[in-house]
C-alpha cells in the first residue's frame, strides 16, 4: 500500500503552455507534448478533448469522474496528474509525459512474458488495486493498452474514465470484452472483486500471450466468460496457474482479493514467493525491460493558433464544464 505526498499541481493558465507534437489520438481529441514558456526543459503530456464531442456522446460524467479521481490519488504506479485547464472548445488534462510505450505493444513484440516478468508486472497491478480499493475506488478497465511503461521500466496505469467511487455496488456495464467479470455481464451488481478478476485475465495473458476467453464475436466471449473455464497452454507456470484459478472464480465468496484476508491472499500466494513487496514500492527491484527513450521533439504546434481546424465552440450557457 502506498499513499505518498500528492504531486503538486502545476499552477498555470492556457496561455502559459506551448503545445508540441501529437503523441497519439484519443476518443475526443489527442495527446500532445507540452511545456511551460518559463521552463522548456520540463515536458508534460497534455490530453486535449473536444467539449462538443464529449457533450454529444454523453460522456461528461465520465470525464468529470476521471478528473475527480485523478485529483485525489497519488501512487508510484499511477499516472501523475498536474492539473486541468479549459477554453471554449477544449478541456485539457496536464499529466506526466511517459515515453516507454504501452504494455500491449511491448507484450505483442515479444509474444509472451516469462513467469518472472509476469510476476514483476502483475505485482504492480496488485499494489495499484490495493491502493485504489483502500479509497473505495474501483478501476474497471484493466487491459494492456491502459498500462504504460515508465521511463524507468516500472508501470504506470492510465485512463480512469471507467473508474468509480463505490462503497456498495454499481450496475453500469463497462470494460473490454475479454476482461469483463461475469457478475457485470449477469447484471448482479459489482464492486471491487471485478478488478481482481481482471488481474487474473491480465496475468494469464501476459504469460500465455493471449487472453483466456477470446472470440471475434463479443457475445461469444461473454458466453465463454459465464459458462467455461480457461484452458492453459502446455508449459504454463504451475504457480501462476494456481493464482489465476483463484482470481477467476465466478463465485465471489471464493475469489482471491475478496476473502477475509483481502489482498494478502494474493500477496502471500506461492506465485509471489520470495518477492519483495516493499522494495517494489520503493522501486528498488531490477526491471526486466528498460525502454529505449527517444529525445522529445521541441517542435511547436500551430494547434492553438489555427482556428479553422479547431473543434466546435461551446457557448457558455451550454457548457457543463464551465464551473469545473
């Protein structure tokens, strides 16, 4: 568990930020490199989202939820959040710049991870969920695409759009098909145990190279999640298999993470035998992979200057973000 001192908010206005090259596209805009005019050496990632598109797709609550959660959390393995800005067209999340790529891309490039590598990455997700659940936050959208590799080789969880503060149960159906827990599909109400289910899916996928429930048709994936047990490829580590079986229990009264010992059942499982949880949080463990980092381009963008290519303007009277 970790609850270090909150990263200080970056006090600035939109006019203080220089926008650089695009790092990638998002659902409502893109992510760009950014820096303050007063400090070019400190680079940030600026998540830029179009207000009009968020409103039209009825995702205002999701974005507000993400902002509120990012403002209250701080963990070594979670994206650092520095602040929120807006104008009449866009909202902006100012976060740390991560240059190591995502776990999905790296995992696909090597095919599958070793048991030791799976242990290293899986343990970081355990720590994140332990921390979030201690604040009554469920994440609900674990998948390799939402896990970045930091410059130092340790993980950083991103994208809190589906995260939610839940003290009892919630009934919203959300998540990626291969990772959705059965209780969500059955609309039984769900809470923290769904995250432990997704951990089981991730651990399986990291070691096997593919998720345990897959099909081109999402409906067939859902049927498999509800009705079938995972098949384990030949050579699948026996300790890892045992952990996955305990995490992928449909019966919540038997699912690891949801029993009377809580997260300790996972941490003390033989898959993590001799693993130093304290050194992990202090980042004193050797990383199995260190990303090759390229220099960040300092080429400035015309993003805020070229009004003809910008998003639709939202008038004050129609702007739900105005008092954020």
